[in-house]
C-alpha cells in the first residue's frame, strides 16, 4: 500500500500537478526523497520527520521512501513539505484515503509543526481547477492569495495538528479569508503620485498622455533634475486600471517571485519597475540557478518599465530588450528548465540630451551631442515612439501657483481614447501600439499618408518609423475623438519622433542649404 | 605668379612691397594683437605713429627671436591660400581699409591688417550696428536679436556680429532674412569650419556683407582669438547693442571696448531674475543706453524709422514660394524659431498656443526643410 497525495510544482509561471507517494516499511531505518530533486531533498525529509513527531507520529526504526512524480520535472523549495507529511499520515493509516480525495496541499513545515507560506500559490491554485481538485490546503498567510484564483475551496491550516484534525473530521475547516477581488472596490487606484505636481512641461505632459492612450514607448530627454523620473512615475496613474485577467497575471508573476504583498489584494494599478542601470541582465530579464525566476521586465508586465539614464545601460542589455518588446514574452533558459515569463511592458526611458547633462549653460558642440546620441541604437530608437524634451524648471514655473492638470482628468481622456480604439479594433488588439499597420492605414486620410511618405522618401523616417508614427497619429486622433487621422495628427506624431534622431538627418543636409538660400 | 601679381590681387592699390611685409608679419603666429599693441605703444611718445615705424618695430623684434618671421616662399603660400578662399587684405592707411576701424587707429585697437571676404572686397560703407550677446540665449533673447537684425537691415544699416551660435547668429540671420547687409568678425582664419556645420550662414554673410578675420588662413579657434576679435566688432560699428549675456560675458567685453573707442553702447533690459540678462543690466547701471523699443537703435544711428507707430518689428516676410505653402500656424512659428534650439514647450509658451499645434507646425517646417531638428529643439535650417 502506498499513500498518494496531490500537490503542485511551479516551473516558471506554469503550475504542474505533482503526486507525492509515501511508502513506509521495515528495513534499514531511513528517510529518502526521490524524484528529480537536489540535495535540498534531505532538508525536507528532516523537516517533515521532526514536524510529524510534534503531532505524535514517530517512525522509529522504519524505512520511509517518498517519491515525487513526475520525476523528470525540476523541483525546488519547501513547498512539498505539507503534502509529504500528509502522504506519510495516509500511508501510516493515521488518516483515511477518503479525507484526501480531491485535496491538494501546499506549504512548508516548521520544525514545531507550524505551516509556513510558499511562493507561487496563486498560479498553482489557478491551475488546480482543471485537475479535479476541489480543496486546497495552504498556510494561513497564503490563504488570501489562493482565494484570489477563485478556483478550489481554500482550507487554511496554521499547524500540522490542525491539518490532522481537519482530515480526521475532528474539526471543521476554517473559512478562507475573502480575497479582495471586488472589481468595483479596487478600480480606484491606490493613491499614487499625481500629475498635478508637475508644473509646466507642456510637451512632456502631452507625450505622456499620448503614450498612455496608445501604449507607446517613450523616451524622456532632459537635463538632470528637470523631473524625468517624476513624469515616468506618474504614468501608471493615468493608464487604465488592469482588467481581472491582467491583474491575475501580474499577481501570478509577483507570487512566483515571492513578492506578493501583505495583505494580499489584487492590484489594479499597473505596476512600475525602475531597475538601476548597474543591474545584471539576469536580474532584468529573469535568471537564477536551475529554474529562472522572473526579472524586473516580467514584474513590469502590463505596466511600465522605467529605464533611467538609458545611455548608461550596457549596450548588450538594451539590445536584448528588443525581442521581448516585440514578442511580449521573455524566454529564459537555465540548466534545469527553460521558462517563459510574460513581458508585455510599456517602456519609458530617460536620458540627458547631451554629454554635459544639457543644463542652461550647455556648451557641448553639435558633434559631441550627436556622438552621445548615437549610443541609442538605431533598432531600439525605431521601437520608441515619442521623445519629448523635458525642460529645466524656470523660477517662474516654480513660483507659479497654477498646479498642473490632475492625473484623474488626464486618465479620463486616456480612458475614452482607449475605449474608441477598443471599439475599432475589437478585443484582439489591446492598444494602438500593437495594432496591425495595415488596419491603421485604413483610417488615415490620403493627404496625411502622403505627408508621412514624403518624410520617408527624404530619408527622415525609416519604414518601421513610418508605421510607428502612424500608430501614434492614430492615438492623437483618438484623443481628439476624430474618426479619421488627419495631417495635423500625422505631423504631431512626426514631431514626437524628432528627439529620436541619432544624426542630423540626411534630408536636412541635402535639402537644407538650397531652401535656406532661397529663403534669404 | 610674381610677388607684384599676388600682392596686387590681394590688396589692390597698395604698394606690393608693403603688402608682402605686412603679410609676412600676419603669417607669423607670434605677431598677435597684444604684440601689435606693444609695437604701437613703443611709438606713442612720437608726434605721430607711423605705420612704417610699427612695421619696422615688429620686424626688428622678429629678427631678435629664435624663430624669426616666415621666409618669402612661406609668405607666398599664405597669400595664395588667401586668394583661394576669395579673401583680400586691407592694410591701415591703404585703400579698402574700413573707415570706422581707421578711426580707432592707432591706440584704440585697430589692427594693422585685416583679411576680408566681401562683395567688391569692401565692407558696406553704411551705418553699422553691432549686435552681440551670449551663446546661450533664452528664446526671447534670440528673438530680440533676430528682430533687431531684421529691423536694422530693412533700414539699410549693416549688422555686425561675431558669427557665434546664439545671439550673434540670430542677428546675422535676422539681417539676412530682411535681405540686408551683415558683417561677421571671425575668431578663426578663413577656411576653418567654425562654428562647425554653419557653413551655410557663413557663406550667406560673406555674400551679403562680409567676413572679417585678422588671423592667417587655416588658423583654428582659440579662446584668446575671440577676446581679440571683440575690438574689431565694436570698431566696425557705430553702435554696439548687447542683447543678453551672463556675468563675465564676452559681450560685456565688447561693450567696454566700444565705450573706450568712443562708440555708443546700448543694452536690452531684461528681467533682474534672469541670469542671461546680467550683462546688459550691469551695462545700463554703468551708463549704457537702455533699448526700450527696437527702434531706439535707429534713433542713435540717425536713421528714421519708416514704421514709427508700430511698436515692434512686424512678422517676417521671407516672401518666397516655400513659405507661401505653409499653414498659418507654421508661418507664425517660423518667426519664433531662431539660431538657438528652443524646446516645443518653450515655443508653446512664447506663442501661447497649445503644444500639439506647435508640434504639428515644427513637423511641417522640418519636412519643408526650413528648420532643423536638434536634440534640444528645432533651429532654423
């Protein structure tokens, strides 16, 4: 006879059903755990044996064998402790098989038998519904998180003794704490920084609004201390709140990373991650031994990834961003598994406009400025859409009593522009930034298309830049409530791209002098 | 080409021997304006300072040095280089030397020689006003310089400045826009691309008034060159107007030289809070005439303002087919964009228009090739 109990392993974001089998028999005394696990298996064995002793189940002089199936699945951590203990209790006949039918267990055991929380409970609970499990026993601290999934009934257990009592029907299971899953209550974003704090900055504010309305990538250019970070941190506040599915995805990544906050609530405000430029590629994209953990890029999923001091980042790291930006996922291979994490982020970068920082007394030569700007690689520049100049604050701006427009007012315009876009594209396209170019062109007036095509012909715009400018123009039109994209919208989109130039355009030097002479 | 040939072409009407001797001095790196002043001062106790004595003094100093004056072959090379650049040489007291500078000879800093590239090899004889200021003006400062340049040019007054980015170029461009005369005094020799990439403006100024330099061809920019050339800017003008400048600004130096040369100094009053207006405000405190309206400068040079009654300079009328096709917004914006980059946000404030309008207008002007995008904002192409 073998005791079988169900639990869940997590590989990346994917939860996989795992069966824990326990066999207790005579023979040389020992406690072994088998099934693709490293040296940490021995630690689990010691924890489980000691914890079992606290509920009066001792195994003197017997051979205990635990197997975790499927054996070729990489496993790590202490999440299987509770299931292993339950399997031994079943094998020893302390509890009946019926008590564990349709029950999964997740939790780490303390030496005194207490049940501790583990990461990755949310994706595990969400995946359980499909496996025929209807009850999930987890640590108290994980109960709210498990309840967010809305899947199986959650049984919080504080101590191994409580689990034993529940399984032997000596005690009714405690109700799980209600997860804060109420959409209406959570739609109001937690108070974040407000755009009203930003004085002046007409161009940057406009670019931020367009970026929020269309999901476009943004590069803020300005001297140190002019408020680039301040603006970037206010972007989540004007983005539409996350939908149920998006919020669950975001919470899932945070759960796997062990970062789900306490108290657990489904965060509706899009996340913002601002990694520092000294951060390793592994920390940004995901990494770690054996199975990769999510990096900052995935933690910013459905939110904003803010890269300050863009030109200080190692070139390789920035180049590596291109593929996940296109695909919306990042695939990280490590020794024991290759995992895929979501990475649908809105990129906001900040940089100084020139080597000296670009303050009021900048004396950089044009050559030096262009050399500095060439650090922005062409392919990345092509993936950015808006590059407003963030101006240093003048004394007048600081003294002016007039506060900027509030985040709520901007968010309302963003929401209505997004609603217009959703009506046009349908559910498949989440925002203008990912709309198929072919569809975008259909709603652009011919004169506007021609204006932009002229810029491509003159060499002022690449083919990719052309399509991206059209999408930004579409967003400008949506913000205005205009059905068709007109010349003004296209021109504005083109102007938003001017800051992305890496060299004085060939067009300007070819056309410039002739025109200039004509003008004089 | 014999010495007489090139000397005759380089400085028509002057004695070829004198031309060669002066060019020999000009080609020697150590004969700079401070040495020239020394040579002049050595003669000040005489009843009159003769050009011949100054030249002889410098030649004697050259003979005493370990690295003497250049040989004849080298002088010839310099002469041919000058002619290649289309330049001429003007020697004080000889035909072609600007009259206003001659007034500053000898002790007020006028140079012994001058290289110039100008139509007919002569600088315009009309009244001249120097418009000078910082390399890093505010949008308003640059606009003021453009408007001044335009106003002066329209009234036949030559605009003199130093070709530096900022106020200087804004003034030149204003004059060029109005189709008037403008003269630039360079801090380099001819044939040097400085400020780098601004060849278009330099050529336009050479054709519309003249380029002036006292440095041999190919001589690069050095900080002292710009200090030396200031006395030429003030000396070539009847009035010097300082538009904007910070503490210890070069424009302040030019204004002080102008005052020493007995020329009128005017300053554009700015805000006391604005560091860019420090220099003009200090000058006003020290007795310079404040420019309370642009046309004030016309009164000083004695030109009647044809548009008196209109307080300010009117909008630009570049009057060509290109601008005719522009939208009204873009045409309006074109008058605000100058030689200095201005961020769209600043332009929106200056024009009091929504930033979206400004962005569209900037894009329109850029695609039309009328403005150039820089990382810090658009500038005139």
